[in-house]
C-alpha cells in the first residue's frame, strides 16, 4: 500500500534514507551524507510531499516530491530492493503529477538504469557543486 507520510513514520523513513544513501553513493565520503541527515529530516522531508510504500505495517520505501514536479528522494530499504517497490512509487507519482524531473549522480549506475527503465530520459549533465560529482538531470513527461 502507498500512502502519504505521517509524523510517526519519519524515523523509519530516515533509517531507510541513511542506509540506502550510504550504499548507493559509496563514491562520496560517508561523512558528507551523515552531515546531511538533519537537513533531510528537518527541512527537505517536511517541505516535500512524501509517500511511503508499506507492507504489513512495515515501511519499505518512500518517494518525496518537491514543487509538484521534482523527485527529491526515492529510496527503498536495502533488503527490499529489486522487488518492484521503486517502480510502484514512481508509477504512483506519475499518476499525480503531469511531469517529473530528478537529479541522480552519474556514478549511481543502478539508479540511472532504473530511472531509464521507468521512462525518464537524460536532459542535462552537470557537476554537483557540493560533491564535485557528475549529476544527471532526467525528465519524464
């Protein structure tokens, strides 16, 4: 089931974010991500529309949409990846928003391939100033 985030969900969502982020972005120093934890929890999640994927009262993943058109976060618990949850979350967002874009690190090849598989196309390549890593801007319409 996919539903909107509730206040009681935030700690589990952040646990998923932390573990999945560290695994997916091993090419960036762990300290960078750990330093972003409170910013994500206290600023980005509250300013976005976040939807969670839940099975048997266990949150397995989430998607956060900023400004009604930007996927700011899409994360699935490491033990639940490659089971279609990310695709279901993207499909859920596509039904609610006319267009979507996102930024993904080029070195996060699994995520890049996933986004291509669900209909996103490359729009732009740039350098993320915080990490100095190549970042791809991808769009779906």
